[in-house]
């Protein structure tokens, strides 16, 4: 029996600064209903999906910074999303800025969760690769202040047995780093889901601008193939608060092929029926890690929560 997980990549168009979370959630619910009508088991939303991507601008006031974060999940505004998912019997992945109280202090992370078909949060991931800079650069056309607003994620890259598969998460800039995929690949991941907010313009290196869409696909296709896993990448796209962001949300097979892709920079659902066993022939041949990897030669040991998993 093939293990099919039908997934919907729920790209969002821009969310302007004045748009409320409730309005964003209503748009997400509309995409969730479309996903259900298309037979989806799981719907994947972008990074920091509930508001405009505030790390693009400098904020001094602590209370104003906190206003972009969720201190509970579900929150009042996201409760309807959880309720609708439970009613429809569909899982979802959601990225959001998280305000946590841990180790006796306030902490801020760029976080994503996996929610199963019963509406239960089964997994949480906190973004590890934070791009940008911590200092104010008032002369830049826009900034990327993730290093100011977030701490480096501290939950590693676990994988979860859920919805009939072995699923993992990463967030945006993580997708550019081979380690992100490989740590989950070493745990036999079958589908990695991720959201992104990627400006078309790269202020520190404008000569990269013409390659933005190419690099987006390049890294996800390579990560999928080299780890024999499905990859689902979902954008918040279009012109948001003065920053133009790429779309190109796509679903990539373990073969490395893009099997479905968004064609707009607006709210758009992209669907694929994903055979979770499709990666097996790669896991058992070219990328049979036990037979062919040489970690002792690389001089590198990968550790997660103290356990050697290389
Ligand atoms: N949100 C992100 O992580 N964005 C980065 C940009 C700033 C380069 C990305 O890798 O897409």
C-alpha cells in the first residue's frame, strides 16, 4: 500500500502592517478549506505567517517588539485556525514569532509548529540560522534584524512520526545550509516543511538579486535529493510594507524534481500527492548513509541532545 501524504503549500501574499492577525488567519482558513477540498492531509503556511515581516524594520520600544510575538499557541487570534483544522481533520504547519519565558527570563524565537489532524501540536522547531545583523542600519533600503529580535533556536532538528510519515521542519534561511537537511536526513526524514520571507533585493550583495528564485529552488532541490526526502517550501510573497518578496512556493520530490509550484505572488494553494516511500530507492542506493557516508573521514561528528547520530 503506498503511503500517500497529500500536502498543500499555502503561499500567502503580502500582509501589510495595518492588517490584523484575525484577517491573516481568515485568509489562511480560506486556503485550508481549499486544501481540504483538494484532498490534503497537511497544509503548510509560511514563516512568521501572522503579520508583516517586522524584522525588516528597526523598533526601539520593547512593548512594540513584543506585540509581534505570540506568547501562547493557540492564541486568541489563531484559535479559529486550530478549530477549523480539527473540524476538517487536516494537519497544518505554522510559522510565528514566539515569546517564551524560560530559564527565568523572557526569550524570543522564530518558531514553527506541526499540528496533527486532531488539532494537537505534535512538534515545535525554533529557527537556527538567523540571517541579517543586530545593529541599526538606517541608511539601508530595508533591514534584516533577525539577529536583534530572535535568539538562535535551541531545539535542534528532531523528526516526528505523525500523519503516517516521518516529518521535520526548518525555517527560511535554514534551507540554504546543507546541515539543516542532513541532520534530519540522518534520522530518515521523509518530508521537510518550511516557510520563508525572502526579499528580491539583497542589500549586502545586490549582485545576487537576479539569482534569488534560482537559489531558492537550487538549495531545496539539492536538499531533497541528497537526503531522499520531500521538501515543501512556502513563501510569504509580494510587496509587503515596502519590501518585495519572492514567491515560488513549491513541492519537491526526493528525486530532486519540483512537482508543483506557485505561479503568483498572492494567496495561492499548490497541491501534490506525495508518496512517502518514493525516497526509499535513494536511501537504499546512492544515499545509503550506513554504507557510503564517511563521517570519520570528514572529521566531523554531528550531535543532537548529547547523542551521536552521525
Ligand atoms: N527570513 C529569512 O531568513 N530570509 C533570508 C533572507 C534575509 C536572505 C533568506 O534566506 O531567505
